[in-house]
C-alpha cells in the first residue's frame, strides 16, 4: 500500500468492529434463516479472483530476490510519523509501518484478502461483519495483535484521526470484542455494501503503545507498529530510512509473497521539483515517476541516464487519474456556476498540450476520464431517469446532451472563446469598467491559482494573459508543499490543480470528496465545496449499488452533475505511468493494472 502510486482509496485505511447484543457464532444464523460463512477474501461484486488455496498474486514475481536498497526523492519536509491525522506532515513511506486487516489485490476492481484478519464473516443481510485475527499476527515489539487492538484502533481513528476517517465510520453502529481473536462490527443499516471492505483497510494500532500517548499530535518518536518496514534512521525534515523487518510476521502470507523485497527504503527530501530532477540526474536517488511529459522528453539528459545506469519504463495505468482545476465554490466570487464556466474558456488545451507537453496528454471530459466510469457522450436512459429528479440543480441540456469542456467545441476560435466567456459573465452580473470586470458593488473579479510547483506556472501564464484581456486579474501563487497542504486543509484558496483520488471501484469515499457533510470542516476532502442535494443522494446510493452496472450508472450521473455545475474543469490525463529508474531495479513481467506497486519490484545485481 505504501508503495502504491495513485492508490488513495487504499489510504481509506478503515476498519471497525461491530455488534451489540449477543456475540454471533461462526456460521451464525441470520434473521432470515440464512447462514453466514467464513471467507478468505471479500469482493464488492461477484467472487474473488483468487481461491483460498492461492499462493501469490499473479502480478508479482514470487521468486524475486530479497536485498538491495531503493532510494526515492520527494519534495517538501516532514514533521510526523503519524499519517492518519490532519496535523503536521507525515514522512513519506509512513504507511508501510502499519498492516491492515485485509490486503487489496491490484488486478481486481475491489477485492481484499486476509492479512491481520485471516478470516472474514459477513451477515447475509449485510448488517454486521466479523474479522478473525490471525494468531501469528504480531507488532514489532513481539506482542500479539488482538481484537482489542482492532477496537482500540477504530475508536482512536474515529475520535482523534483525520476528518476522513470520521466520515467513513459513520455507518458503524458499534464495535464489540467477542473473543481475543474476533472483532465484530454492527452496522447502522444494511445499505452500504462496501462497508466490510472499507473496514478491512483500517490500520491496526497497538493499544499498549498509544494508550499513554497523544495520537492527535504530530511527533517523531518511532511508534510500535506491525508492517513489513520500520524506520531506522531519521533526519527530521530531510531524510528517512526504513529497514525491512526480518522477522516480519506476515512475510510468508500469500498476499505478501513476491513483495517487500528491498532491504532498505530511503526517502530524501528536496526543496522543489527542479532540484529533485537534478538530483536524480546526479545519481542521488534511484527512481522517479514523471507526470510531466516535458520533463520526460526535454529535461532528462541521455548522458546522465547512461552515466548513472538509469533507464526509462512505461507501464499501463488503468486508474481514473484526471487532473483538474478545482474551484472553491465557498468563495463569493466563485459561487456562481456561470463564472466558473467562463473561466474554463481561458484554457486552450490543444495549445498547452502541443507546446508544453509534446502532445502526450489526453483531454479529459470527465472526473473519471479514460475509464468506463466517465460520463462521456450523451446520458443513457437510466442516467436521464436519475438526472430528471434533480432538474433544479442542473441545466436542461444535461438530460440529453454530452458535457463538453468550455471552449472544446469543434472549430472554436480564440475569439469565440472570449465572446462566450464574456457573455456568461454578463449574465452573471459582471460588467467592464476601465478595462476591468466588476460586479454590481464595484468589486473587481480578481482570483488566485494556488500551486505547489513552480513548473506548473508556465501552464497559467497564457491563461493569465487571456483572462487579463477579459478584465479578470489572475494571480499565480506558488508555495511550498507544506504550506499548500495546510492552505487546502483550511480552504484558503480560490483555485487549485487537483487530481481526485479514485480507484476502478468508487464507493463510500465519494461522499467525502463531493458530499456536503464535511464541506466546512478543516481537512475536508470536498475541495470544491459542493453542497447539492443531488450529489448527497447519489453518494449515499453509490455504496448501495447491487451490481457493477448500477454502480456505473450512479457514478456517471454524479459525474454529470459535477461537470454541468462547473465545480471542476477536467484538464487531462496520462494513460501510462512514466518511470525513470536504476537499471538494477526490476519489476514483474505482468505488472498490476490498477497500481504502480513498487512493493513488487526488486534489486537485481549487475550480471
């Protein structure tokens, strides 16, 4: 999980324990007379791909050698080893210190297999779930992991963890320890089909360690944990090194075979992306994922690659990964959909892609672009039926037309873009006075785009010029990563470039990304500040979908409402992971399609 690029849903690290009245027995009888059964894995739809007797995932090399070191570079600084709170900045790699109840397979949309919990028991009517703890599971100090630690972890994350966890635990009525090895979760209702999978992703924290410490405060004390790696050297804010735990309790489990192969993982911190890139080409670290095609083509020097034995690899990415401009609709100046739509006309994708990115990006027309989840084209009959119930929150065109990014209509000229934008702004009450757009109160339309990388400034310089010709002042503000994160947590921004964290099977997390319940809370992941009854209704129904087809209909309908209200402007996506790495770093022949899972890579000595 810690090695996974774009696996934010993995960071849903959630696990609870529920029941209330009497403990249920293995193979308990449900109220309908149906029997539950113990399972080695659970899947959202259908049966797990891997049988109970599976030996390893298909996307690993089970014979991968152990050894060597992996050095990576990151931007910014860190002041914490606790990645589950909204305070401080956790060190890169912090998640690999902790095991979860279940482990996800990255060649299935959403299936999880036993890790700390060796067996799972589900109520036939989805009113409870029980997790049976593997008796071999141990923390690094040798103490056994028990159901008491599971319950403690759930309570701790809900009470003192990130806002994110509080939201995901809301459908859990209570947790009960029904045995030293059994944690029981009772649900408030039976509608959330995804809840057992969400709970399975909770990190298990040692009660005996945290009960005397303040979990909510950032800190650099190395905690007791249970995962495949633990910190062994820390230079606060500058560097952290993790060592593979030789006696790691779960190293021989099927979900871990062929994984966690490096003896050491080191993260070095750099000031900005330019320094980070230069350090790679001086051989200071071993691997870098490249999201900017211009860097891939123009800034990586062939002589450096040869000198430091670096090579390029391109691996197919099947995840939703749309980069957007996200508007903070909480701001008065951005509360009007017409204004947000007008701003979109200043983005000229074809020009940007051709001149800055070698044409390597694909234009996004959805928050889930490039996948079957996206609402491309006209709505289906089923989508129209859903959208018809919310006519007051969407324009009439949304019922029978495809959404097209502003200015992306065929044969649209720059003059057409500007004319359309000014028409929308006029309709929203803005007029031009002394070459500046002002509202009825005489307030000018002045906005700021908040960035965390100076490399992104070049995208907005032509946008700034275009908006200026319309009478709109755009300020480009670049800050360090820590300040950027804190400002976003505090909703202190007008616009940001943002990639919403999705997986091939969106679920409960959609409410935290788009729903109104956390919109004004510190650390809310509803970056756009959306408050729509239609979105709240759909995000509630998404985890309740009874089939993949129903899920797709709900996701696409939600996508259309977000797009037609112009809360975000989808920009582009990269269909492949681009990686520069040392020649000695190897990866499996058939990599996982839904994650760049570096835990499956290994170090191969030169022959």
